[in-house]
């Protein structure tokens, strides 16, 4: 089994300091959280950015500022900027995060429309085709985010038609978003069973499902995402003081279960970013 790649989703677009004061908004706070996650064992940072007042933005200028500062603090880390942004943003607005220099190695590509709590996360076929075209043109490897079982079939069909980048594909199964596919081992196993041979995958459990999904992924040979975007607590009623604390808990689980932790360079090889 390959070493475990841990992704830290340090910020997200929805969570606030009112929910957990360690949620980062400013560039300095984002760097602090990225550093804590990388020092704890994360190979990848999934990045959303905010204005200083906490408002989510997809401005490439803000992404550039944050990415430059993160690379300086955490040399060699893999960054996966979000093209999901926040619910309600336009496709053009969302894609602006890919206009940084250097061009991102990877970016998320969300694989279908779904409920998202009380809202709708809109990912129409034309939107996804536009995102796929951009990533093919720019040589960006997508992380295919599936929130629903049907999202997998959607993106596999698009890949067969050449509308999104193909093999080797990296999937992130985000399970437990209210209104979407529940975070169960059965659901995760079905998704994993149906990905093409040679693909890689990550499991993300939302809220209280974060660590059960992490444990499942560790033993199933997948990879794990944790972070404030998905879960604010280290345990029931215990807010995490940093993203690093969430990553450290995954490292402890992996150690107990005998799975080594990948560095960013090792993750690049596992993900096919580097031969
Ligand atoms: N903020 C969510 C609506 C992504 O990063 O690509 C979508 C999201 C997915 O976070
Ligand atoms: Zn995200």
C-alpha cells in the first residue's frame, strides 16, 4: 500500500470565526494554519481564501498573495486551489483562482450539482465542461470532488469524451454534506470500487464523520482530507485549536494502523504529478 497522503482543507468558504476562532481569514492566518498542517504531516493544502473580513473570494490576486506566502513558509507543499468557491459564485468568478503564476499543479473540479445544506451548489454540465477545458489547456490536474454517488458516473463519462483530463484521475469523495451522500463505509466502498484502475482517491468526512472516514480510508488504501473546511472539532465538544491538531490526529490513526505518511514529494509521485 502506498504511503498515506494527508490533505488539509484549512479554511473553506463557509465556516466562520464565530464557530471556531482559529478559522483563518487574513493572509497571515492562512499561512499560520497551512504551516501547522504541514508541520503535523499534511502533504497537500486545499485552499480557499477570504478577504480580511472573512468574505470568501476567488480573486486570483488574493490567491496569489496567499500561495506565495504559503510556498515561502512551506517550501514544496502541493496546493490545490478551490474552483468551487462559495455557493452562488459564477463559473467565471470561480475559475479565477486558476489564474495565478505559476499555474497551479492541481485544482478542484466539482462533479455535479447538489444540495448543500439549505442551498444548492450549482455545477451544470456546461460549467463542468468549461472547467475541464481550462484544466486541459493549462495542464492542471483536477481533484474530482464527488459529493453524490452520481457525480462519479458524470465525471467518468466526461473523461471518456475527453471533456476533462483523464488518467490517472484523483478523486475526493466528500461524504456527509447535509443533503448529499451520507458518510458510510458502504458508500465509500461503492465509490472506490467504481473508479478506473490506476486512479487515486481521498476520503473527506464532514463534521463528526471526519475521523471515521479517515480511519476507513487509511485501511482501504486511500488518502485522507481533514481541516476546518470540513470539521471544526478534534472530538465531540472539543474545538480544534488549529488545522495541525486535526492532521496530527490522522497521523496518530495511521501510525496505530501501520500506514506511513507521504511527504509532498512522495505525494507528487503517487498522484502522477511527477515520474
Ligand atoms: N464551498 C463549497 C460550496 C471545492 O472547493 O471545489 C464547494 C467546495 C468545493 O468547497
Ligand atoms: Zn473546498
